[in-house]
């Protein structure tokens, strides 16, 4: 994995966090006393990534300053590129893709994760995929009424949901895209980065239709931070039935050595 490239999207406004992001950008919001992007960077570094690209936007200078002050002494290449405050993902990629030689790992900077990224990369290369998508199971945060035909047969909270219904097929299985994916630059021929509004929809549908996509079952920690409630859960300020706050503390402990200069 040494020398692999990561693109960490960190230019959005984080408006769903409300007033929290009025004064600081979302990547610098703290989880257990460390910025979200601290977890992202060191987690990738632990898995051998040595080239990092940060497309900057909202309060980008604050993100740039933090990145260079915190990680500038580590043995890696860091590229912070101002891509505009309100630029779409496709537009941000259009401004940085020339820096990448072949494959890159694309992630959002608002997600905590800890899983076997090396295995995902090996699968991506082994299957000669243009795109490899990591997914997690769908777990409803609301009460789920269980139905059999028109008959109500049960009720549960935090129930895993496997089957989804469409007009064409009522028995498809579905999973949540984690926001983490490996992309080969050759895949970008199927989208116009300067015009497409929904980058993921356009690219993933095109690659899947051509049989060049791979699916990776993410087994490990994954927690996106979208709302103040998410932040309270991971910081253990409210009840956390799934134990994500404790998992985040464990991840922090495992990454702490690298932040203190132990890069092995």
C-alpha cells in the first residue's frame, strides 16, 4: 500500500451541523478531543498511504493551516488545493485529478472509519475494477413495522434492513454506500467533471452498467457525522446503543502513537 493516493474531500459547508460550523469547518470539528480529519489522515497513513490531496473550500485556510501544522513533518506528500467554496465534488476533482497517477481512494472528511483498507485495495486491483465501492448494512434509526403482505407481524428498533423494493423488482437486496471508494482514473472517461451535478450517480451507474465495478463489504468501524446528534453520540454525550463512541476512543488510542512521532 505504500505510496498510494488518497483524496480527502473537505470543502463543504457542513450546514447540517448547524451553528457548530459557523466558526470552524466540519473537518476540524472535534471527536474525543481530536479533529475529524485527524482520524482520517492517520487512519490512512496507518494503511500505507503517503500521498494526500485535500480539495479545499469553506474556511479552507483553516483546514490548510491545521493539516500542515499537524502532519507536515510526516514522511508523505500533502497537496492542499483551493477548489472554491461552493464547488460540487465533480468540480473539485476536475481541479486535482491531474496530480494522481492511476488509482486513488476517495473519502469524505466527515466519516470515522477503521477497517482493512489493504484488503479492499487488493480486491480492487485483483478484479481490475474501475471503481470499488465499500458498503455497510442498512440499519434503520427509526422503529420498523414488520409486514407480511398486508399483515403487521412485528415491530423493532435499529433493525437491519436487507431487502428493498423497486417498481421493477420487489426483492432486491440493498446496502449503504459508505462514501469510501477506490477509483481508477480510467473510470473518469464516463463523466464530464466540469458539468455533471451528481458525480456519484453518474459515475457509479456508468461503471456498474459496464461490469467494471467491484463491491467490498466493509467490516469494521464506520460512522458518518452529519448532525449535532451524530456528534453527541460519538462523543458519548447521549446514549449510544451501538458503542460507536467507545470504538472511536479505541481508534484514537491506536492512532495516537503516530501523531506523537511513532510512524511505524
